[in-house]
C-alpha cells in the first residue's frame, strides 16, 4: 500500500519539491507525530540552506534537537530509514499522489469539524462548506507553477518554442498549425460518423512511428486486429485484398522493418467497451516505462498517445448531474495528463447532426458538450458528402488552435480503402476532370483550360 505521507515528505526534500508543494503542507496535515516532526525539520532546514535536504542533514539536525531524548531520537531514525528507502517517484506521478494525500488530509479536517461541533450551537454549515471547498481547491493547485517572465528567454530565440510533430496527413495542414502538434497538447479530429476519424488517428500514429517516435494507441471501440491492419495500410497504401497476398505481406514486413530502423514503435491497447479514465491511461504509461520492449530490449517510453476516441472515456471523478460536465472533465483530465507526461495526445470527437450536414464544421457543431472545445488545444474538422466520398475527396478545416489565428480550410485526397491521405496533386485534378467530362481527351482539354 502506498504511504502517501511518506512520499509527500520525500517530495519536499528537494528545493524543486519544496517550492512546488511545501506551501500546501503544514504540520497538522500529517496525522502521525513522527511525520509532523520531520516536516518541521525540513521547513527549518529549507530556510537555512539553498541546497536539497539530505537524509544525513536531517539526522544531524535531529541529533541536536533530541540529544537529551534518546527514545525519541531512535524513533526518528527509524522514520528516516523509511524515508531513505522510499523510491524516487516521477514528478508527474508525485503530483497525483500529493493531490490524493492533501485531499485526504483536508477531508479528515472536515470529519473532525463535524464530530467536534455538530451538536454545538456554534456549528456552521458555511464553515463546513468552506472546509470542503478548501479540500477540493488545495488538491487542484498541486503542481501549479509560477513563471518569472523576465527570467525566461526572449520569444523567438532557440528553445522558446516546443518541438512540433507532423500529423502525417497533409503538409498544408501542418503549415496551418505551424508544424502540427506538440508535447503536452490535446488535439481532436472532429467528424461525423463514418467520415474517417479512426483512419486519421491511425495515419497520425503511423506517421509519428515512421519519424522515430514511440506510439501508444488505445482503441476503445474497434478491436486491435483492425487497428493493426490500418497501420499496415498507412505504411504501405495497400487495400485489404492485397494485404492478404504474398506480395502484400512481404511489403508490410519491409514497411515495419523501416519503422523499426527509424527508431519508432507502436503499442496497441485494446480497451474496447471498457470504462477507461485518464488515470488508467497514465497508470499504463508509467507501468510501461518500467518494462522493456521485447523487440529492442529498451524501456517502453511513450512519445505519443492516440485514443480512439475521447468521447468513449469516463471521467475520473464525480461529474455532477449534467452529462456535459462528464465530457468537460474527460477533456480536462486528458489535457492535464498530456501536460504531466509531456506527450501529445491525439484523439477524436463526434459532431452533431447539424454539423454533419454543413459544408464547413465549426466549434458549435461539436456534439454533447461545448466545454470540450474550450479544453482542447487544437481541433481539426473533417467532412465529406457522398459525391466527395465517391471521388476520394475530404474537406478539412482548422476549427481551433492556440498557435495562431489561422483557420484555413482545404481539400485532401482521401482513399481510406488504401489509407492514402494526402494533399491534392495536379494529377488528381486531371483525373477528376476526366471523370467529369467523360473521357481522356475531354479531361485533358479541361485540365489545360484550368
């Protein structure tokens, strides 16, 4: 069982942890007397030194204070042994653990107030409400940071802009997004049923892997076999019939070898029709970090998370009465996870019926919850009618992004039977003209005339 108070003390032994979490703690936060003493020693030592606090420094400080109390000193030495044995915890996981610890401690204060004052005339429901609100607030503030603007690098200099990753479906789209997506961001493909959300997610994952990134693809709807097939198609642009031939299988093997040679990898978690939360995703990623991949004997470090799709997830905490609050919480929790893990999260969302009939999808066309629009960093609209489906065309527009005010819209060539998604080329215009004019000669004339 995780010893949350011990991990909290371990976290604030470093200056980074002290500045991030120390102000949220106080001696009364710790239920056990020994832990309260450790906190008081840490607080005093942090005031006296600019370095991280070591176990030996804590022990020396305690030996001075308890030199006339050998029994107390022996008890504190035992606590320091436990503290020394506590494994170093990743910073993003420490945020989550400290939130739990603080909220538990504040909840104990709420219970104590009720037990001691419920039968007294001075009992106040408002005071109880304030304590409860504090329990929620103090947990939400864990990990928040303050940036000194004048201590940061000047905008535009090297290192001030995070690396961005191509979405792998359109150079024009990447340019409109100033490079694609980045670590800590939540990007959503917004489309109606059967337009191609899953295919776009697989295309993005396949592109990231081909560029040497490790991709975790979570499928919450279709089974993993179909996901594997789409990745193989994205790397080879073969239809399903060709994949079943000897030639097709050899082509897939060569494509997979090229991805591995580039340093990329894809792991698929089939969680279809399960109640999955952001905490479940985070736990899986952290578990993978401690394991080695059977293919290359290296840690399974995830660089990109693909989720098919976000609307099928569940919130990690009680959402309230309205369903839209559930969707808002799902978006908030996944964006927070993206920031904590420092990876891009790419997923999808459904449009409502009105949006599915529009020529251009907008933010108001998102189904179920407008709040999802506010949470996501980037939203890409995908739409096509039956004629466009027949002619392998798809309309794309940038619904939202934080990098600029660019809201471009354009067409893509989109043959989902072979997982070919790309910008339209001159040859595509020529072939389309041939089809419209009813013959090769008519098509050439139409193309020459513009």
